[in-house]
């Protein structure tokens, strides 16, 4: 019996490190929430228990927040896509316009401790440049249809938002470790 007691006590200790919990605060604009979602997904992929705090910073201060080790806020996020020229290539019955699109996301990342005290603040700037089709035209001499492709711009913006989420995850991990 005396030999079993130390063995049982040794197995009672959990040697695994507790998972870091990070609450991601909501923003007031769609772009803030888009970057915050990309950040949450990236932190989860890196083994961090990241969750949506379901409130903004002001609401968290007023109402309290779920228990977490750290909180993260994306502030003043702006995203835009600019067309920097292009060229149209066509035949008798079809045309494709190819343009240079530059998409940018600019935001501020704030990291807070469990008591909502500011630990770190960083600027995030991500950009993506691509040569992509921007419109398509089909038809004949008497009838011609020309269609713009805004889905290309949205897809490029999603790529930039994901890149901003990866950069934000790097910054969060640097700030909390």
C-alpha cells in the first residue's frame, strides 16, 4: 500500500501546459471583423484557444468579458482595392480586360492582458498585387455584352485579409510570450 501511494500521486499531476486562451474583441466595422475572424482562425491553427468575445472593447469594459488570458482588438481597419491600369485583348466575338489590381488592408492591433490593460499596439499593413482579368465581353457585330468581374476584387481582398490575420497572429504571439 505504501508503494502505491507515491505512484498514484505522481500520476495525479498534469504535466501538460495549459492552452493559452485569447479573446478576440469585435469591431464596429465589417473590415475589423473580417481581420479579427482571420486572426481567430490563424491562432486556432497554431494551437491557441482563440474565441470571439462577442463584444467590443467598450462593451467589454462596461459589461465584463469571458475569462481569457489575453484579449485582442483590431482597430481602424480599412481595406481597398485600386485598379492600376490594364489592357484589353479581343477577337471578333470576345474580349478580356486584364488589369493590375492592388489590394491593401491597414489596421491597428491591440493586445490586452486579462484585466484589459494594454500590453502592446502595432500597425498592420498588408498588400497584394496581382494581374487578373477584370472584365469579359462576348458578342457579335449587332449585339455585344460586357461584364465586369468584381468577384476577382473580392477574392483578392480576402487574400489580403488572411495575410493580415497571419501577421496579426505573429504579433499576438510575440506580445504574449
